[in-house]
């Protein structure tokens, strides 16, 4: 009886460890599968926006988290040119993190969302974090639209390319800013802000006559600039307030006027 009891105990211990190992492997597989499926839909959404040349927000394909266990994909699923939305669940036991940053003064946390434009870019980038309770994996989308799974990546600051003199341009584009006899400058060539915090950039003109309308634009939709347009007289200057938004990374804010353009690099940290 004693020997039988010992054998039963040993079998019970081995069985318990086996079950634990099987459950852990199953949970790890569910986590990997869920992350890969989201990665596939992100790639499909990016290609869909490029194929349809989606230039308006309403036309852009996107993937957005709805709840901690479901996400919505908006794209042209059947190739007819019409976009529709479908909701998909992650596998059982898997949850998606919805950030709750105390620095973000919002009534409710903003779920992760990646939107792709006609170039395949996703302004501001995004991270989708999935967890099975003991471990987690991250699907990253860069500002340029690259989708990676559990990779350490950085978001490069987009470069401003030179306008080709033979290219089709609008009548308000200045090919040779120096010919106007004025220059544009900023008090900072780079700016570092914490998420959802504000900073100020002062734009100045030198040797300018009359008035100059300055327009500000950021490479990410999460970055807010106030005002977006300002009139600066003669050799004067004007301040622009920049709100970093909720996404970390490297971005750029470009100020344009008849005197030329000035790009200020923006680094957003936690």
C-alpha cells in the first residue's frame, strides 16, 4: 500500500507539471497567433490604402482596437473599391493593452489605432501590445508604415525633398525662396517634449517686406499646432504652440512661407 501510494503521488506530480507545461505552451501559441494575425491585417490595410490611393481620411484603411479582446479592420475586403469594417477577436486568454497614461488629460484612454494613407505611411506610428497574463508581445507600426513584430525600432524624421523644376506645381509654390529677398528661421532647430505636453517655436523673418503668411504642418496627425497659420509682418516674428500628442517617437514640423521653409525636428518621450 505504501509503495502504491508513492507511485500514485509521483504520477500526480508528473501529470500536474505536464498539464502546466501544456497550458503554458498553448497560451504562448495563442499569443503568437493573435499577434501574427494582427500583423497580417495591418499589412493588408497598408497595401489596400496604397492600391486605392486613399487620400482622404474617410478612404484610408485602418486597424483599431475596440476593446481589450477585439479590434476592427476597415478596408476594401472584396476588391470592389468600397471600404467596410469587420470586427475580429483575439484568441481566448489574450488581451490587448489600452494605454492609460496619467500625462494624457483625456476623459477615457485612447485605444491604439493605425491609419494608412495613399503612400502607405501611418502618421505618428502605433504599437499594439498583446498579453497572455505572463508574457507579452508587441506589434509596431512606424511612421513610414513598416509593420514589425517584437522588434526594437526607431521612427526616422521624414526628409524634405527638393522640388524638381520640371514637376507640376501649384501657383503658390516658391521654387527659389532666396529670390524673394527674405529668409525664414526658427529659434529651435529641434524640440523635445513629453507626451501630450506643449512647447513653443518662434518663427522669424529677416529682410522681408510687407506681410508673410506662415503655415505649419506636422508629419503626424497626433501633433497639434496652434495656430496652423499666422501672418508675420516685415522683419517680425510669431510664436506657434506645439502639442506633442500621445505617441512617442521622432517627428517633424515644417513652417512654410513665401520666404521658404523651416523644418523643426520633434522628439516625443514618455
